[in-house]
């Protein structure tokens, strides 16, 4: 029987990876390239579509060559992509109206703040809460705590429709096709034949209703997003993705699956049961829990998304995130705190503590339980005795602290029995962080042999669809764990005071830029004014009591 080969293409925030797997889920070929990010203005983070396309084509060619195969020998392929990064292009010409606007882009920050503070939105949430009290529907409960974030597509798309003149005019002529990165890539790979997005990618946009499993009509109406520009929503795997055109890699390759990177990571980590937890530590941190067939609305700030839909199988996930993880490590490296990220763990362990120094990792704001886009990053508590080692330890501790907070948010409103956290992503290779996560959560942390779970997850889904593997149980049996970090209760107790002090430091940085704007507006007040006015931070900082955030 001829060997079957699966090609996977994973496009993250900073890297493009292509892997070739055989029927034993072994890697036989691979290639990697960097995603080039553009920063044309402060807060703008973009990807050039032509540069990305050339990299995608090249990295797949190299991986096929590395496997000593031809495109004709590839049985099928699967794709995983970063979420919420989007582009708009002409229906008639296929030309884009702008570069990709990435999930880390902050151009719509003013709109985000305006909407969150608007009477319209406050009335919307109050009405949703009343309906929740009457009907006890989780959908309305979710609506009552819904908050706009820069990472969602919604207001960045609204900004684009308002501010990019050619796009605005084309929308009036119905000459616009919208797509997140997956949609655009499928459109390109199939020669413009399909305009689709799978449920996992669509659910991360912010204007998809996971309770109704369709684009949210209220959001489209409220933000004047034409329904005609949106892709058709499809299952996470199937024949609806078509095949690549032969001219790209020399032979047509069936596309069996296309999904969001965090869904792919859940599959790679075999998080198939309700309550299973995976933790991806890549450019950002994403903490996902399998919530089964019911979307979970968490008032602490985690949000319900669609994990995957495969025919009759619909699985949801509750997700919490921290936007800066590997980006913090890279920043610390550029700052000169260490030459090689692999050395950071040993540097942190060279000192017994941080000497009272705390770091707040908030270059892109803070997620749950703060959900504060105006928070600032910074070191607190530096003194003459502070060394580089103390700073390095403070940085690594802060990343573990944020993960612990996400876990506490999950634990607050779920009755699941948690035992294991399955980690992946580049930062998971840091032993100091992995061990501290185990200590603070009280859970066993498992790190796989290969930490690129998105690529493996794609292969799992494709192989299952093709019948290469017969069941999820078989996929679990092939899972390879490289290292296990067991919790140390003594260490957790020793960290109680440190963690509490760190949370106090975080509170001081919450709402920082909001207060900054207040200070700037106050600077226009005449010096002769007898009033003594101090800018107040209007952001309500959550407090933790008995392990719960209030």
C-alpha cells in the first residue's frame, strides 16, 4: 500500500511553517520562513499580501523538497492561520484595497474606547442582562459582559470601511470581498473559486454569533458591515475547500481542512474531552478549555468561541489570552537582558528572587481578568541592588503570573476536574516558566516532544478525514510527551506574597494611558485656577479575594 503524505501550512504572527507528515504522524520534511510585519504609523501593524503569498509558495516548495517528494505525492493538505487578521479585496479585479490589518493592530483603539463607554453600548449590555434574568439564556449573559477589544476584527474593519477611501467607494458598488487570513489564502490557492471561512476562524472576528452559529445580524447592522462582503461559513474539514491550482506547486493538492491556529493546537494536544486544557505560549498566550457542545459565557472575561465543527460534532472553547508573550521575550533580548532566549531560564534561576522587582507584560494591554487595553508595561520596584538577573526573573515570573490568572478565571465559573495543562508554542520550552505555571496552578504541565502543535493538529484532522487514522483514541496513542512538570505546593505557598504584590503593581499600571490622556487635557487648565484637580483612573481594577476576582 502506497504511503500517504499530509502537507500542513501554519501561518502565525511571526512565522510561516510547512510540515510534511507520513501515516505515522512523523515529520519527513519541513521549512520555515518569517512573516514580515510593517509598522507604517504608530499602532499600525500590517502584513503585505504579496510578500506573504511569495513566502507561502516558497516555504511549501522547500518542505516538499526537504521530504524528497513531489507535489503529486502529497495526498492532501491542511491549513491553520492566525485569527482576526483581515484584508479586503476587489470582487472584480482581485486586487486588495489595503495590506492585512493584523490582530495586534491598534488603529481602532479610539473607536474601541468610544464604543465601550457609549450610552448605546451600556444600554445594550443592560438590556442583555435583563433578558438573562428573565430567560436565563447564556447568550444574553454573554452579551451583558461583552466588551470590544482591539484584537477583535469588528472595529478595525469598521475603521477600514470608514477611512480607506477606495474601499469605502467599492463597498457602495458591492465590489468588496472581506476575509480573514484563512479566507484570503483559500481564495488565492483555489484560483479565486471559493470565498469561505471555517467556524473556528469566523468565531474569533467578534461579529460572529457562536450561539446561533452565523454572522451576528445586530453587529453587522450596528457597524454598517455589508453582509454581501462576508464569506460563507463552513465546517472545519471537508471537500468544500477545493484543491490548489496546479500552477502553484506543479500539481493540484486537495485542501481537506482549514482552521484557526488555536483550534489546530487543541487537536495537536488531543484536547478532545470536556475540561481538557491546552496552553499555547507563542507570540501571545492562549489558554483554551474544551467546553463541549455548549458555549460558555464567563463574566470574568474569558470569551466563548467555536473550537470546531465536523458534521454533527460541534465543540466550543472558552478562551483567555495575553497578547504579549514571545514578543516580551524578544523585547527583553533586544534590550540586552540576555543574548539567547534559551539562556533566560538559567539566568532567572541564578538568583533566589527578583529583589522586589515586578514586571507588567502589557505592551498590547491586558486580557482577563482586567480586559484593559489602556494598561502599560513597566518595571516596578527597581533599586540600586537590582541586577540583570533580577530583571530577567521578573519578566519570566510575570508571564507565568498572567497564565495563572487566566487559569483562576477558568476555575471560578467551571466545575470541571482539572489535572493537566498541555503546553505548546516556543515559550513553552522555557523550563522556568513551565515549572512556575505548574506550581501556581497546582496542575501537572505536559510539554510534547515537538511544540508546534498547530501543524500537528492540522495533520490530525486531515488524516482522520482521509481514514489514515481511525479514531481520536488512535491520535491520543501517538501523542509524545517530552517533559512533565509537577506542581510543588511549597513553592506555591512561598509565592503567595510575591504574587499578591505583583497584582498590586499591575493595578498601578491599569488605565495608565486613560489617566495620561486626562493629564494632557488638564494641562490646558489655567495655572491661576485655585482648584486642585488630580486625574482619576476611571478603570475599575478587579481584586482577588479567596482566589476569585471581583
